C-alpha cells in the first residue's frame, strides 16, 4: 500500500492560513486526500512572507503542496453560497478563524452542522474556542511567550529568546492532522459529524510538560539554562576543537561510563561527585569545565562519530545547508520534489510518515492563487446535474 492511497476519496476544505492548518492539510494531501484550499480575496497572507523563490514565498511553498486553490469571499452572499456547495461535497472542513468570526457571517459550525450532518469540522485556534483569551490574536511566537517557553529559552544572564523555527505551529499541525483522521474514523462508525478543536496554546503546553508539572506541584524551577536542561547532565552544547559545537546528552549511568571511556577521562568515571545523574545535575558547575577541556581536543564531527559509535547520544550542531545535504535526511527522502506555479521543479521537505517501511515521493505542485476555480466549479456543476 502506498502513502497516497490512505485517504484516497476524502475531500477536505482547507479554510486555514499561515502554518499550522496548512501543514495539517498538506500532509493529508500526501495521503491522497483531495484538499481544496479556500483562500480569501488576496490569498493566504503567507504568500507575502519573504524570502521568495521565483516569486513564491518559501513559507507558502513549504506548507501547501498538493492542494487546489479557489478564492471565496465569505463576506458576500455569493461566497457563502459557494461555501455551502463546496461543503455538500466535502468530508472535512478545517478552519483557523478567530472564534466568533464565522458565526458572525452565519457560516459557523452551529449554523452548518444540520445541513451537513456527516461533516468533520476541525477548528484550529490560538487559545481555544472558550475562555477569556479565546478571541485574542495568536501566532507561534506569541504562544511561546504566553506558555513560558521563552522564559526558559536563552542564557541565564540574558533576555528570553524565541525558539527558532515554528515548533508550536508544526506540533499543532500534527495534532490537527491526527484529529482529521480521528474524525473521519468516528463518522465512519457513527454516521454523525462532529466538531473537533485544537489550539496552539494547548499544543504548546505539551512542550512544557515537566516544567508545567513542577509548577503545578509548587516546585521552584530554573529559568534560562542555555542548551542545558534541569533534569539531566551532561546535556548541552559544547565548543569543540574546530570551533564548532557538539550537543551531548548522557541520560543514564551506562552512557556515562561509555562517555568517560571515549573521552579518556577515567578520573571522571570514578569521581564520587559525578557518580549518578542527580549528583551530576547538582554539581554541573564543577563538571562543565572539566568536560570542556576534553571536548576541545577533537572536532565536533569527530566527537559525533566516536560517541555515536559508543552508544552515547551526540550531534554536531549543523547549519541548514548541512541539514539539506545530510545523508540520513536524504536516505529517508525528507527532501521531496515539488513544482512551482511557473513549472519549475524544486525540492521541499518530505512527509514524515512511511508505509510498510517504504520511502516514496510524488511530485505535488504548489497552487497559484485561485488556480483551480474553473475545475472546482465544473465539478460542482457535474455533481448538481447528477
């Protein structure tokens, strides 16, 4: 069985913008779903985010392959009527409007559920559909600040910093992706549609699991620790002999002994101050400079290879050019082909699910704004005639 057959026959109306919702539906498209990207006049705002490749935003390209685009203005009676026609042929509706926005236009879940009784409606919000911040604007960066992630990110004597990339958006995308599949399974069993919710805030709280748990039981917790963490040591980025950094994580006593052997640091393996992980955590300030002296003797790539061979987790801190060329990334085909609206073929990031251990890629195109209007309207006409 191929990945592209898993959701074959499923039609999804993607009324989302930015990152979380579009990535969820892009992954559904990779599984064979027919994803219709319903864009407002002017298109998904992400189309305007630089940098660009042949006039296309790399943000938009990375989140929207394999979809069909049609512009629908929900603020007009004609647009709302077209939405109803699209919903009549859809299995899933996913949207990320602020709570109350679609309801004001008469096209919210409660307005439409009786007319489309088998519809899976997935709502992606910033803070959830209820509560005092339900209507507040939210992006990945805002949520990082709100749930405390920024408070623990950065060096202890420096201001808090935002985590690079879009971790909360992508975590929410994966959650929404799974929610789509769960909703389809439920409708198949019960014959009844349902509203399912995911939010950036609730997804993000999972990143803070141990910190949140500590706060919930009243513990005093560390704030910013750079690349270190509160529960394990050694865990952190160490500068090596070539000026590059190597991230180390020694999680148990077996790894500690092997780590000391690779370092050639027999005295550390027998030092009572470092005899267990809790002791190493408590004595990290004494241990850190001792480790640094050893790690300055070889390059980051050498340490990565030697420690990995010994079963000790280690990773050379790479830049994105190195990641794009990495042999493991390539072996798993996490660089996949796509085609821009002008016809140029480029690479984009691959789908992180394999079927029966098979790694396959299909070329899926990036839609131009409103590119598929004629085809989609023609399908609706044929459906009405049938």
